[in-house]
C-alpha cells in the first residue's frame, strides 16, 4: 500500500470543469481569483479509487448492476473499525449524496409546513433544502464567545416551546466551524429532542475527517435511546476527495424509522447505487485508510500554520481552531470593517474567493470559511494575499 503521498503537488484543475473555477465569475464577479471556497480538496484522490474506477470503465458492458455484499460490508466495517459504531447491514441504505439525502429525509419524515431546527452559523444547504421543500427552518443559533462555540440548550427549549418543530438537524462535526461535538453535548441535545418527540437528522459527512487529538462520536451511537430517533447521513465523498461521485449512505438503526423509509427509497430507486459509486465506495472504505491518515496529518499542520500566520500578520483577527475538516472559520469583525467592505477587500484587493460567512446565517456576518485542503504553497500564497490586502486597513483602524 502506497504511503508516500505527495500533498504538496499542485494540480491544475482549471481545465477539469472544477466548480471552484467554473463558478467564479457567477459568484464573485471575476474569474482571476485564487479559489479557496468550495468544500473539496486539491489533493489527488487515492490511487486505489482511481484504479477501481478504471477497472469499472474497462468492462465491455456497463449494464444494470446490483451492489454486491462487499459494497455494503465495506461501509459497515468502516464504521465499526473507524468509529466503534457497530451497526448491521440492514441498518444501511444508499442515497445519491448527503445533500440529496437531506432532501429525501425531509420529504419522508416531515410534512409541508413543518418546522425544523437548525443551528447557525451552519451549512447553508440545511436552510435551502428545508425551505425549498416547503418546510420552515427555525434557528437555534450557537453561542459564541472568546472564539469558541457551544450549543444553546436554553434557547433550544424556548424555540421548541414556541414553534413545535418535528425535527432537528445536527451537523456533527459542525460545518463551517469544525467542531466535533463531545458526548455530553450530543447526549443533552438528543435528550431534549426525545422529550419533545422530535427526530434527529445527523449530517456526519465530515465524521472521518477528525484530527487525531479528537474522535468522532456518531450521534446514533450514544445510546439505544439516541438510536431510536436518529437518522444519520454520511459519505466517502469529503473523506477521500471524491465529491464528484454521487455516493452516500443513510444509517437508521431503528426499525420504526428504517423500514418505511427504506421501502420508500427503494420504490423510486433512490437507493440504487450507480456502478461508479459501487466501485469507488468499496475501494475507499476497504483500501484507503492510510491515505486518510496521511491527509489528516497534513490538514492539521495546515490549520496550525494558517492560525499562526494570521495571529502574526493580522492582529485582532480571530481563528477558530478546527477539530475536523478542511475549513478554517475566521472572524474579521474585530477589524471594525463592515461586512460589505470586507467582501470587497477579499475579492478586489486580496483576489481571493472565500466562503462568505453570512451564507451560513446572519451570525456569520464578518466571518469567512477558508479552505485549507490545498498544498502548503497555495495556502501560503492565499494567506499572503490576504495579509497584504488587509494590512493597511487594520493598522488604520
């Protein structure tokens, strides 16, 4: 198994229809920016996955394909060995991507007009999928202080009393902040939801990307009580940098929730993995743990480098040190610059495409998410452009 991975290699993705370049002009008004926004990495995906896809493509007939037992078992074994979550084959089904899975779960488990709780600043698609499907997103914002975030349980109780939601979506680990919620926090959240007869939809797409000083706790693994009310969505897409392949899974240990949902998915073939998803997923979970371990070390070092750089060159700017993932959540509000002025500086002076914090909720105004899943030289270039553009503005404050 190859272990000498070269994450310093710069790969030109401009000719590959990569979204991070293809949508620059539409989203930022110019296409000469260094893209550090969308949540995929610039590292070569594991060769075992590429080899598996080439084996797939060499088949003379790409006909109807039934996912073999080895596909399902690769997911079950991964969750057991990586996270200590021992679930059965029948608890797992395929969904064509986590965002699509969110929509499928919302449509099956809730009704139009229902209220669903989210915790901004949070992945923007939670709100758009909820509202785009005729439901209402109810905000229970995270508490913020001294650069740290926590769940607001008192606020959650009030929101539930006022709006009577039927579901809560938890981002575990949390995007964009990068928090891996601890067991006490998750238990408290689940206890409140159980007491109020609410379902928990746990988005765990970043669950494999937790740095070694932390560990991922799947929400449904907390207790039998948590498993009774939790639907979990996960995928190899972020983990192994294959988001262009629409492959994800739903794990539902409770027969009361699972049986009808899985039958509903099957009726419209939402749960039928395409042939490339079968090959890529099985290879990822069966062969690519060494790649993941190496990329986590590199990402952790990138996070430390970026934090140290920002503290040195952008005094007052606050970085939330992530427990997981490849997004760095940065608070520029201490500069005193308005959100609109900051946005103009990032785009037209720093020449960077960053994820606007306000897209994750109004609580993210003045923040950005910077993608650190890039070679170190690209990270340095982006940080230097940022520091050069902001230096005068900060010193004049």
